[in-house]
C-alpha cells in the first residue's frame, strides 16, 4: 500500500515501481538469508505476457474514460512465502509403513488430512518409491500410537516433512525387497512380498526426516530461517459500481512456483482456495466490535461476510511455473509447499479495487488533484469503497460536519 501511495505521488504506475524495487537473485532478506532459485522477476514477466496485461491496461483506461459510475481496475501483485517452522525442532516428520504379503501397503504418517490432499500425496510418494500401483497403497488414520511426536500440520510444510519420512521408510523397504523384485520381475508385486515374508524379511519400516541446514540464531540475526520460498504472481481485474460500492471480480490470472508438483490437480485446487480466502480477507471480512464492552460483533455468517459463490472470479486462470532449473531445492521430489503461500495473492483484488477507486476520484468536485492521496485500508468493504470515491453525494454528506467546524472546502451545486 505504501508503494501504491508513493507511485501516486510520483505519477507513475505502481507496477513499474514494484519492478524497480524487486529483489534480485542472491540479495539478502531482512533476516539475512540470501535468495536462491529466485523466480519472481521471471514469473512477473511471464504473467504479464500470458494475461495480456498491457493491452488490458489500455482497455481498462478506455472503459473508465467512457463510463461515469462503473469503473474497472487492474492490479499485478507478487508474493514470496517462506516454508519452515520458525522453531527448529518442529522441522521433522515421522512415518510408519507396512508391506503385507498380499502386496498391499499401509502408510501411517504424522500429518492431519483436512481436505488439502495430504493423504493423497503421501500415498503417491509411497507408490512411486515402492513402484507399486497407487490403489495398492492405503493410509492409516493419523494417530500418536503409529506416528509419535509429530509436528503440527501447519506452516505449509506437511508434505515436505511427512513426505520425506514416508519416502525414507519406503526406500528402506524397497532395498529389502529388491532381490525379490529382481527374481520375480515378471510377477506382480504381491509375489515378491510373499516370498520375502517366507524368508522372514522385515516388511515394516520407520521413516524419519529432519529438515537439513535449517536454524536461525535470534541473537546474531543469522542462519537459514526458511528452507525455501514458494513464490507467485497474480493479476486481477475488477469492476466497481461507484454508487453502491459493490464489485465484481472479472478475471484473475495466477502463476505459482510450486517446484515439481506432487499432484497438479491438488496444487491448483489449493491455489484457488487460498486465493478465495485471501480475497475475502482483503475485501469483505471486517471485524466489528461493540463500543460499550469491546466484544466482537461479527461472530457468525449473518454479519461476518466470507466469500461466496458469486465472489469467485468470473474468469479464473491458474497455472504452474514450468521448465525452471532449481539449484538449491532439496525437498521431496523437488516439490514445494502450497497451502498458505497463495493467500496473499487474494489482495490483488484489493489493489485492483484501489485502482478503480482512483479512476472514480477523477470525477470528484474539483478533480482528483484536490483530494489527498488515496489511503485505502483492508478490508475494502462496499461501504469503504463507496466513500472512497469522493463524488458529489459523498461530499454532500460531509457538509454538515464541515459547517459545524467552520470550514467549507468545496462548493456543491444542487
């Protein structure tokens, strides 16, 4: 938001200002971690081209010049999200894997499935490592009697931690089973498992994983705080009804760097869901409190407005970064966590609305030059957007207060 206001003061596009101030490969973060595998500048250029951003900027400006009460806005926003727990000891995962003599595989790990597809990814990792069909792998309910001392399913690191633990357990099993797989190469996996069982081979394995090279010294402000960064860029286009403050999200384009995705369908779903949550966070989800006692008023769906079906972008395009070589990514199958990172990209709708409001303020009595620089705070509710347009009706509503204070800063014709 500060960059937006600086750009307005300088009379330049905020996208250009963001480009000038972007990190470069190898530069240090405030916590003195060098950025490696830094793909935001590449993704920024790719999304601008893929979304036809410059041409749409021209179309939006053309529409706004012809439309008095409906204004469109456009915004381009990057994000980077560090993946790791800030507390070092939490960066570990545990798994227990059993191979049965009928060829089935049971996996227990420390992650909690809450609809994010974690179990599916763990089953895929097991199937890939053991070279068995996915339908031969079953996931056991997460419990401390099978996976003890596990870390919370949080920080978008669960696929990393539990996935590598599953991989380590399955790799041990694959090594034990290799002689039988070679001997019975033309037979189903169940044959090798049964013959290993007859030879009294241990068909259970424990897997543990501890994130390497991680650790931060808070006293010295040095060390590796995050294992890597998930990165993304979003472009959002909105249309604002300046008479009511209501808006429609016309189109959203997102490009995410998720490494080599474990499951593209799941990852794209995670991106869409996180974006919708971020869109609600930055536009409709307003906290209101009772002034008498400070108690929270917006406690339920009747007055706390989360995104609904009609808030989904009319045109929603999500793609993953492809064809990039990673020099320092040491995660499971070179994948990246994707739970929380796209959430902030939902704020691209907020900044597109700010762009639309700026277009509306040109019609204010005296013109936009007579108004202070637009300071729009999140969430950009319909009420806030309506008032921010600063047209004749809004300024008329402010006349009684201005008269009361002995100042009439403008003339209103009725």
